[in-house]
């Protein structure tokens, strides 16, 4: 019995002059970017887990930016799909911790010193995601000053309405309310506001009359739900591997990450559930 030959069914087998799978995906630079600094077996896992996470975050930024643009134009339908996709991306990111947790403290110790001062705390893409969603803190930009192009990117984002700001514009228009200027603070984290919560309560008390906003609100809650799970699993993974040691970037490690668990991106959407 002869082996299967895809050419017999018309599959193209020569790519000397045509674009191949490897060419289209630029796989050579991607698969050649795992530059281990040690001989430790598990360093490859550590690098790939973080590189793939950054690729997923790249897609998050693509989707969130487009969703914000569509919402600003009152175009709800594509924005809803994009926000649903971002929630599922965070589900994917969440699963990555399960793979990293197969690495033991002893195995991480074999190459931890080779990381130097590098840390996920320095991820500019993660910072951009937080800024787009509304968790803004200008003090966090200092870590990116050594890369002017990244610092400029973050500065531009701080000068742009967050995704939640755009949602609040739509909320104000639909309910006939106006919100204080502090609600639209551009470079500080969003804080819960009673007027905003009451406006959302109006939407939730009559979903049929405000269906698009009601659906938007639930999409934002869904997104933050998955985002919180990702943060929680980050904390438990770090605690499982390094305990309460300081992070490589100088943060307090688990203690710092636990503080981040207290951050609420869309606090009114969670608080209103207790008053309906």
C-alpha cells in the first residue's frame, strides 16, 4: 500500500515562487525569538508562555480599540462581538497559567537570576489594555521612559477617552443625564459615582427600553469577569512558584498582585446589583 500523496488531489507542493504558510505568518522570526539565557530546561516554557500572552494581548488591543471606535459612532453590533471576543481572549490567557504552573519552584530557580530586572510588570501592552478599559495611572508610565515610542503610545492613550468613557457618553445621552467632570478623568483610575450608577440602574430596570445599553453593560461585566479570573490565577501561579519573594522587577510580588485584585474597572455595573 503506497503512502498518501496530497499532490494527487491537487494540493500545491512547491512554493519556490509562491507565498507559503511559513511566509504568510512570518514564522521564522517568531519561532527564532526564544532566546534562552540559561541551559535550564524550563526557561523555554517561561519565554513561550509570556510571548504568546503578549500576542493575545496584541489582539485584545486590536479588538478593544475597534470596539471603542464603533461605540463612539453608535454602532453597537460589531462592538458587541469584539467585546465578547476580548472576554474569550482572556479565557485563553487564563488557561496559559495552567501550563506555567507545571513548573516547580526548583525549576524556576534554575534560571530566575538570568531574568535580571525584567518583569511582566513592565509589559506596555498590558498597561495599554488597562488604560483603554479605564484603569489609568500616570505614575505607571515611568517604567516605559527608556522606550520613547512606547511612552508616547501610552501618553496618547491617556489623551483619549477610555472605552468606559465612551459607554458613559452613550448612557448619558440615552437617560438624559449628565455626569460630573471627574467621571471623565483621563489619567486617574475610574472611581464609582452615584449618578452613573443610578443611570445604569435606569437601564437595568427597563432593559427593553434600553436594550443596546443593557447588552453593552453585560458585555463589559463579562469582560471584567474574565479579566479578574486572569488576575487571580496570576496571583496564585506566582505564589505557587516563588511564594512571597519580591518580584524580579522590584515589586512586592504576590502582595502587589493581590492589591491589583481589588481594582474594579466598571464599579457601577457591579454595585447596581445590590440595589435592583
